[in-house]
């Protein structure tokens, strides 16, 4: 028998969709991704991008404080011992792995079935839809919720990888207000509108923000360029590329080494953080063009205030369809919406 709903993705959108679908007695099947080296390198392991972050200060309902007792009572002991024990001894805000494991457990509590495998192909031309996995399994479903997210683009430096979550970030709104960055020099790489937005946001907390551009012009709109150039705390460095992220195990990021791509000279900038604003790549390759995408490659919503896609019965949630907000709470919200949209779609057709 076909599934009522299959959910692909295990970030805030996927788990929220699973919670709502489970409570609606849709008995959802969720594919959380495979624990492979390829996924680790790509940043697409189970539990999504939030699982790669440390403190999460802006998710409602989790003020700073010790969460030890709650986590130990809420999450399966074996999983807690394996994944979370090193994180329990902290008095600060909830961490990304803790929050994602709590969401996962909540979905399991309501009966969500979870498969730790990648979906590598879907057939949306037939009904029920067909979902095929890396492990060779095939499943049919009346509705599909795509919540595969978008991975941040990085420079690909070994030193960058070393200091991820210890000063290297791809989300200023997520991390910029953390204590480690306050009143410290920070670096933003990128020259588009998003980079200016990141730099302007960080300037509220930093002592100075260095913007690093590969060329001598911004890609940002004129008004955004002016915002950066006129800001007293933003310094723009043209014809520069980050050659290495500097730091140590105790302090994390302490600076960056820049290379002038015109004359080859190098210089070092002290900095407590490096923020990448060079775009995101939505995880849509497995769709193979079967859903309409935006010009940036994100799934296109076809109806305002709904999670409908270009194929009836297929819904999208989270960052795979959002290149603007990209927050955990907005992803969770659209996950809820997608589950409700799927439930109503099924009810209208007597499925």
C-alpha cells in the first residue's frame, strides 16, 4: 500500500512536518539522510544544517540555562550517550544538536517512522509518487514533502573546515550576537546584497567588520553598496581572497590571511570570526527537474501562503524553498504548513 505521506529531510522543517503529520494520523515515513562521508563533506548529514551549529539563542522557548535534566528525560538514553553527552555540561543556550535531537524525539513519540538513508531519485510523473533510496529501496506515496534544505557555500579551505562553529559561520543572524563575536573585529566574505546585509547586521555587535571582495566592484545593488561604503564600522578590502583562517584550539578563529590577487602579496587581519556570504546551494539535485525552481535553484511556491509546488500533492518546506529568511523557526513554520497542506490534500481526495 502507498504511504499517505513521505517526508524527505531532517532539519526543523522535516521534523515539524513529521510531528504534525503524525498527530493527524497520517503515519508519515521520514528519510533523514545517510551517515556517509560524502554527506559529511557536503554538510548534508542527518539532522540538517542546525546540527552543525553550536549555541542557538534565537529559537523560541529555549532561554539560556541548564538543560541537563530535561534532555536526559526527553531523549532516548542510547542516543543521548552517543550524540549529546559532551554537550550537556553547559549553562548557555540550547545547542543545534540538542535542539534537533529533541525535535527528532518528539516526532518519534508521535509515531513517525524514520529511515537513515538518502533519497536519490523520485518519480513525480506517476501516481502514487515513487521514491527511491541510496540503499535500493522503493516506496510509493500519495503525497510528498520535500524539506531537504540548502547548504551554505564555503571556500573549501582546510583551515576553514577546522574552525567551523569556532568562529567560522555562514549565518550572521544565527551567530553574530554570540558573546565570542561581541566588540571584536569580524570578517565577511562576499560582495552581494546578502553580504552587505550580513556585514550591516554584524556591525551592531563587532568593533569593526572587514568585507572581503575578490574584485574592485560589488555585486550588490547600488543602495546596498552605499550602505556598506558609508557605514562607519565597515571597511571594504578589494582584490582580496582569504588564503587561510588563523586560530588555535583554545580560542578558535583569531584572524585571516588575505592574498592580494593583483600582486600576490599577503596580509593578516586579526578577527574573532569569519562569516561566509557567498550563497547557498539548495539540495534539489535528486528531483532531476521534475519540480519548477526559481532562478536561484530553489523550489518555487505556486500559491501565496501555501506550500504548494508545481506538482499537485508535492509540498516544500524550509530552506529548500526559502532563499530569504533561512531561519530555524521559519523552517519549522513551513514544515507545519506543509503537513497541514498534505493532510487537507489527502482528505479532499478521500485518501
